[in-house]
């Protein structure tokens, strides 16, 4: 048994825009995504989400202002460890996004999201995210760009 690897992912919303960051290094380098990272020992998932958002975008969010949006599980062929990504949305942040060593932030209109430069699963579930639906999902990847199996659905509660 290998424990799941816990990760966070935060999307900051305005009415017609969403904040994405261009990942400059590490896992998912070269893709646009929300802000997030690994949950560290001794912190809760929400604490990690708050910390990673600030580290990567400079934005401050109160834990109470994060809404549970999704729980996504990613498996990679040849790797027994499942990535468990806890996805949050928020509309209430303090500050303005700044470029950091990990991410270059940019507001996108919700009608012009750069899906061809994002993780391939994102275009599948973004419609749910953008309409404030909650959902769970499982994706089996082969390499970084191919989904072999997928299963996701709207749920009442995460
Ligand atoms: P370090 O090693 O500390 O610089 P850290 O920021 O802790 O990294 P990182 O950047 O490796 O963690 O976290 C990966 C990020 O990518 C998390 O926010 C989750 C997200 N992610 C991983 N797979 C994804 C996928 N298939 N679709 C997606 N986001 C994914 O939209
Ligand atoms: Na990260
Ligand atoms: Na980290």
C-alpha cells in the first residue's frame, strides 16, 4: 500500500475571469493551472492551500473563504502512488497577484481559457468548476498528455 500524495489547487474567480498561473518549474512545467502544491507534514489540506496560494501568487486568502470544489485522483501508468488533488475556489483574496519563482499569473476571461496549454483533464471538468458545481474524478494517465481512463461526476458535497 502506497499512501496517496496530497496536493492542493486553488482557483481565484471574478465574475467573468479566472486567475491562472504559468508554471515555470517542476511538475506540470509549461502548463497554465491554478495555484497549489504538496500538503506538508503537520498542516491541514486547507492550510496547505492557503500557504501555496500565497507562495505562488502573493495573494492572501482566509481559510474560511476557500470553497471545496473538487477531489481529483490521478494515477500514472507505472507509478503506484495516486495523486489526490484537493481543488478549491475563492472570490475573496487580498492583494494583487505577482509573478513568483514558480508561477506567472494572468487573469483569463472564462470564454478564453487556454485549454491547449493546460493539463488535458482540465478541459473536461472546467465547465463544472466554472459553474460552481462540486465534482469528484479519477484519471489514469500514460505519460503527461494521454488519459487512458476517466471517470468524473458532479456530487452534492466533497
Ligand atoms: P515543490 O516541489 O515544493 O516546488 P509544490 O508546489 O509543493 O512543489 P507541485 O507544484 O508539484 O507542488 O504541485 C503540483 C500541482 O499541480 C498541484 O497544484 C496539483 C496540480 N496538478 C497535478 N496534476 C494535475 C492535473 N492532472 N490537472 C490539474 N492540476 C494538476 O489541473
Ligand atoms: Na506548486
Ligand atoms: Na510546496
